[in-house]
C-alpha cells in the first residue's frame, strides 16, 4: 500500500496512522466480530423486513395509482418527484437483499433482488452486484474499486495527473459539477445495465434482460399513454434526474473524500474498511432516507448485518476503534458533502495547473 499525499486530514486520519497494521492480521476484527455476535446484532430481522418491503410496495402502488387518477396534468410532476423517493427506497431494499440482510440463502436473495432492482427500477441486479462486491472487497482502492475509477471524475492527484478524455475535461472543476452530474446517474444506471447484458460473465442474462425491458416498457408506455408527449418527457426528466441526485446524496457521504489506497500492500480488513469509510450522524429520519448507509463503517465491517442493527453496532465499533487506536470518522450530513467536495476540488488541482500552463 502506498499512502497518497492528498489523504484528507479533515477525516482525522493522518497518513502515518494509515500504516498501522495492528498485532496479528485479522485478530482485531475477530475480537470485534465476537462482541457484535454476542450482542445478537448479526441475527436476521424477518419482521422488520416484511414491514419495510411491504411499505415500499404499498408506496409504489400508491404512486402509480395517483398517476393514473390525476391523468394528463402538470400536477404529475409532483408524482414524478414522489416516485423518485420510492425508487430510491427500492434501490436501498435491493442493496439489503444483495447483502443477504433479508434472507440468509442466496436463491431467495437473488429472486428478491432481481424483482426490486430489475423490475422495480430498471437496474441490473447482476451487474450492480458484481460492481458492488468489488467495491466492498477493496473500498477506495484506485486500481481495484470500480467506484473510484477515473471515468468522469478523478479521485486522487495521481489520477488527475494522468487524466484523459472526460475525466480531464471535467476534473478541474469537478467539485462544482458534482451535483449537476448526479442528474445523469439515473440514466447511467439504465444504460450500464443494458450494456451488461452483452457480458458473458453476467448470470441469467435472459431473465435479467426480460425484467429490465419489462420495467422500461411498462414505465414508458404508462407515461406516453396517459400524458401528452411534452408532459411525458418532463415527467421522465424530473423523475430520473431527481432519482440520480437522491442516489448520489445517499452514497456520496460514504467514502468520497476519505483516503484512497494504491498498490499491492493493504492494511488488514478492519482498518481497510474503517479508515476509508465515513459515518453520518442523524436520527430515525436520516436512517430511513439513507437506508442505514449512514452507518457506513459498520455496514462495511458487517455487510450482512440487518439495517436496524447498525445503530447499536456503531456504539460497539466506535468504542472498540478507540480502544485499539483506529480513527472512527463521523460527521453531520452537510459536513460530509463539504468534505467530499473539498477533496474533489483539491485533487483536481493538477488539471487546473495544466490548463493554466497551456
């Protein structure tokens, strides 16, 4: 592992602390895991998820019932905004299913995941699962985590120095463009999902494709059969642009602006997960809106832990990290965005200098 020079001190993680590996690889996590298990926090919560998934289904049905009841009216833009929140909650439910927080076995998790992801919001469960699994294994690793690949944005000064194409075009001012670019993320999920159908590594491609296109056909047919073309396009733009912003606002606080890793050597599992993640303070409302991912450190340490247990786990993990001398970083929601945007601006400096010299 090499320590990037742009590792943010705002996270309270000096680069020297990053080199700490602990005594006995894995032993620190094993002791923490035992405390978590003893507290019963890895036990399934079938009642909670039955209510949660049921409420999401009711919210979706209510949204479409309102859509058909209102008919060809500009009031439909309010329905489009409402369905943004519902689609976000469906995505979060698919996330929990993928991590086997709901069902212990793989098959029911995959069935539920494809119904919620592919059919519910038009996102390939298999494609996202592959991508998200690689992220969890190596969070914020520049060569191994697809979420910090220099695609449109750059996440370190090294990426900025070698940037080409869109990353070079946007990177110099990416902090100002971050939230506007999120308006495209909903469309990007659909495009990436369809592209993934061509990959022979995607399992059950026919099923994934059938569910994806069923969602898209039903969604677009409803819009253009009920609404005039102008209103249908407006509904689509409002819904998908806000959906992208909502998802971005859920996931951006988790790792953006935290230290990045490079090279072959890495810290042990506990430090790899804790030092690259950020928690967001909040109460029950934030827990619902962010799907429990505001407890990102605990989620990364115990991905299969049911979401309602993360709040209690945070107390154990925070105390344990203090005990072994590992920083446990937590901020408010607005501060998390500020840290992420400050990091994006800082790492874009090489691009701005290169343009100034041209």
